[in-house]
């Protein structure tokens, strides 16, 4: 009896917060955190100081206290959450909350869907091969939602980062809408049906948390044209629909930097199975596709998200590209988060570093094992289009 009374007293002393979908009623601007070490309060404060209101946070790169895969222990054989990892994650959420920054939590891996970079650079397709393989992912999300329920920092769960059930099938990336619809007719209701999996994962979260907003990435790695085959949104009033924007990938990505003559912007660039001109108008028309899908199904712009966008910082046209993407996001009044804020394991899209190589002195210090920060500046011209929009939104 005494133990029961003590537990009741302790639970009464800890406030429980219900996540509120109204946070997303007006445009929210933020950044992605894909760091190898758990961010601390200073990191979140620095992001908040830009004017950002939210961070899309993945913990998958953090060192697990109980297995190969953070939180899951082992994505091959999920047995339950690693409690030490939950403690680490809650500490990061506490730090974000302390500075007034909202968090959308996004896993890069799920049980039987290990992130490629943690899987020997092999795309893990097990999740999409049977309904039985969906079950561990359902359990994971139910467990995680129960463990984190009521944390005041949380503004949403992004259920899968860049899902690609289409990978390895006959459907090409950026196929025509007709081809997408034909492909979907063949997989609808089966284990590769992304909508079906989302229904299951939403139900798993809702079994323990009826309030948390849930963010759903489109297929083909969250491509902006991959909602085109969805016949309807899901039946839940607290959902957000997200796309990522790195198109034309042939120009914005790291491999372009190794070309003898890199693709430029604006310019003719390979896209899908063709070549086409990419400029501000093409960026606008491409990002219009998910908006058209949303409008057709009665989804407001305040439920649409550009969850990631970016380009290699040393690409000479990165600044122009960022401005064009941001102009569309602001015009459409969707939520957005740039990729990425002060990533600690990769500097390719760390815009505060500008467009030049890091100095040799920095790499010498790293080789010596010294704890040294790269020479970042919020005043870097490459970061200015992002900072301008963040500051304007904060006013």
C-alpha cells in the first residue's frame, strides 16, 4: 500500500503533456539533426537562436548502450527497447525542451529495415517482404510511443525516414503518374503497400497515444512525386505528409562534385530516365505535385512538410538552389527543415562552413584526437538564405 501511494504521489508530481496538432497550424521552420553524438543543450540553443522552432531529430547514429542498433538493440531481432538508450534520448529531449525547441523524432532504421549506412551499404528490404515482418516495427513504435508519452518537447513522430518499398521492383524513380498507379494496383493491400504499413504503425502509436502528431514520408525516399499513386490520405486527423527535396539529385549530391564537369543550376540535368532543364520554375512545378495531391484530398498546406532539403555546400550553385527551394516553401506556406544543422560526422551540407574546403589545421587537429570545432559562422553567405527565412519566421 505504501509503495502504491508513493507511486501515485510521484506520478502526480511529474506533469504529463499531450502533444498538440495546433503547433502545426501555422508554418514552422527548422533544421535536421543527424549527429553521431547526442546533441547537448548548447547545440539546441544555437539552433533555436536562428529562429528555428523545431528540429527533426534522429538518434540512430548514437552509440547504443545495449546492442548494435540504438533503441532497438538489434534490428534483426527486436526484443524491446534498450532502456539505457531511452534514457539518453530523454536527456536530449529535455535539453531541447529547456530552450523551447520542439522535436520531431525520426528513426533511420526500424526492425527488419536497417538503415543502409549501418547495413554494409546494402538496402534492407526485409520489412517489405511479408506482413509478418511488419509486426516487429509495429511493436517498436508502440513501445517507443509508450516510453516517451507526455514529453513536452515532442511535436511529432516521423514514422519512417525516406521509405522505399518501390526499390527493387519494376517501378523506376520519378516514373510517370500512370506508371505509378499501375505499379500500386499490383501491390495495394500487400506488404509493399506503404499506406498499409503506415495504417499499422499509426494504429500502434494510437494504442498508447491518441494525441501525438504523426509525420508520413512519401515513398521512393520521400520523393515529392511519390504521393501521386496514393488514392487517399489516411483516416487520422493528426497526420502530416512529408517530402524531401534534393532534386535534381544528379546536381545537388556528392557524386556531382567528383565529375570532371559538374552539373550546374540552372541547367539541363539528368532526372529519372530523361534530361531536363532545372531552374526556379522547375523547382516550383516539382514541389507543386504533393500540394496538388493534398488539395485534391482536402489536406491543407499546414499539414504538408518539406522535411529535408539541401545541396552540397561546395557546389557553386548551392546558394541559388537553396533560395529557390525556400521561396517555394514560403510561398506554399508549408513547414520545412533544412538539412542539416552542424552535423558532427559530415560537413557536406553544413552551410555555416561556407563553400570552401576546411583548413588543413582543422584536419591536423582531428588526426591528433583533439576536440576541435570547424570554423562555422552564421554570417557565412551560404547560410544566409536559410537564416533570413528563419529569422523572418520568428518575428
